[in-house]
C-alpha cells in the first residue's frame, strides 16, 4: 500500500471510532419541555436509534433503515467473515439478532462486530521478514500521514507543533509521529494506555490492505492484557522510552 492510498484510508475511516455507548431511555432523562423532542438528549448504541412512544417516553430500538452505500470502501467485513454494505447494516443486523427479530438471518450474528473495512477476503500471512521490517514501515507511514494531514489542515491543532518540529528535525520525525498516533488513540480516558477497542480506528481501515497490521498490533500488547501502554507502544515501534515521554495530557489540553 502506498502513501496516497494510506492517506485516503486514514482520512476516510481514521476518525470513525465505533462507539459502544450505553443505551438510554426516556426514563433516564428529565421530563422534556413541552414541545421538545424527547430524543434530543438520548444517546443510543451502534445499530439502534431513539424512538418516541405514544406516551412520549423513549426507547432505543433497532435502526429501521440504513443508507445505501455506493462506495465499495464503505463495505465492512465482520468477525463472522461476512460482508455487509456498511457498518450501519452490520450493527443493525446485530440488533435484530439480539432482539430475536424475524430480520435476523443467523442467531450467532448477535455478537457481530466490524473486523475490517472493505469486502471480506483471504488475508495472507505476514512472513517473518515482513514482520521484522514492519515497525520501520509503520513509523514512516505515521510520519507521512501526520505531515499530509497537516498540509490539508486535517491534523488537530494540538498536534501541529509536533508535526512542525518533525519537519525541521529528522531525528524527531519517527518519534513525534509515534507520539502523535498514541495520543490520538488515547482519548477516553487519557491514561497512557490504549485498549484493543481504542486501536480499532487504526486496525480496521488497514487490515484489508496491510496484512501485517493485526499481528503487529497484537505484538505490541506484550503482556497480553488487552491494553497497550505507552512503553509497549514505543518498544514495539523500536523507540526508547525516554524518547516518548508522555505528552498526551498536555496536547489534549492544548498546552503544547
């Protein structure tokens, strides 16, 4: 995958993190003002939408209809190795099956989630040589993406200082790119730990095109606790811990 292809993928999907927000119902809310939409403050989970009952209470029900997608890149491959037209269609099906609705085509789809973006295909194995070289390639990709996002003004302001510093200091290119991506992923909560869920926006868009990304990210979780610490992230990308001192909290607060 070349740099241009990677940028398109990152810009298209990188900012899309599928949330497993808790379902909320009308009884969880204050009584809405007369004439107000009871659903306006309700957050429903993926594949569900707020529905107003006759008594103006609310419930999160399965999405009735998903928009048709013309872009093949919007298709998703599920953990069941089944292609869906979009993540909306996938989560809608999971909702149908959780509620044992007639629309459910397979009871096992109750536990559907997005494995990667794009139609399902055979993902070839990552060879030992490819795996050994992957940290270098990953560092270069991260820097190129950070730089291109800065040029297109898609890079959030707190990270611009990192990018500008990397432009004038070759020794900081890889380091700053690694720090940027970790902080970009370490959002809620900001705790110098990235969960497997938080890695989703990085893994899912790339897996169909870069077959080493999954085993690489798995290797970053050295103690297999389903979390990647700042130290583990730097180590698996070939950096010294002193090079990646935590800056995420300051960047998120706009203090960089």
